């Protein structure tokens, strides 16, 4: 799921539906999304050489704009609550976008809202806010996946054999110290004729 086609979001452990706001796209036409983090070339130029020395690539932390609209009219208290929630965090918080609260998010960002938040309204307490998201890294993250729990219902099984001389061995031998080693005289691939086929090998 991309950011633009998500209706809801969660930030700092709180859901947008609890504040009566939703994720919207105000521009007309097709959606625009950040495809990858911004990259810059690190290089050094010296006098007398037109071609700089390449030092590497630097990726910038993810940064993108979002718009959140109020589903109903707001009052002063609601504006203050939303402002504190989105703009007063002291460190990067978990941010994700979704269309279904019953499912885990596909992408998780650790972000802060930066720059100049703007409230755009029609004068009768209806409108939306424009914000800039700044992440802690060039990447988004996947949620934690856990498998189902499996109950072990079998009894403990002990193997009392502690000598290599017992049982069958293939391509191995026991040396004079009773240690298991590879048989130096075992059959190797080079021992087969080039025309040998799989069906001709001994099982």
C-alpha cells in the first residue's frame, strides 16, 4: 500500500480516527509518491584535475509531504489536541498508513513532523493541515512477523550410540584415534567417464 491511497494513519501509538482526521491527497490528477530516498554523490575535486575522485554515495533520510483533513468541524480544543499529538514529539515516533485497522501495516516509518505545519480552512472550522514528514533513515521498515506456536507432543528420544564404528557410513572412515574422517580413497567426480549419465550412477 502506498501513502496516498491510505485513508487512515497511526502516529506515536495513536490512531487518526480517534482525532476525527483522515489522510487525503489535495492535488488533482495522479498521485505522486517518493520512489526511493534522495541520493548524492560524495566526491573530492583537486586542482589540475577536471574529473573528481569518487568517494561513495550518501542517502538522505526519507522526507515527504502529507495532508490530513478533518472529517467534521473542529473546535479550539480539538485543534490543540491534534497539534500536540503531531508536532510536540521529542523523538522519532512510529508512523504507518493503512485502510484497515484489522491488519498490520505494510510499511512503518519512524518520523517527526518538521518545517512549517499549515492549517487550511474555509473560515467555518472545516479544512485540512499540510505537514512535512522527516524520517530517521532512508528506509521504511516491515512489521514484526511471528509464526504460529507449535506444541511438542512427542516423548524425549535418546540415542545411546557413541561410537563411530557402529552403523553405516558413506565416504567416511574411522582413523586410528576413533575419529570420523573422509575416506581419501572415496569415489570422486573425476573418476567417472565424461559420458556417464545420472541413470548410470549407483544409488
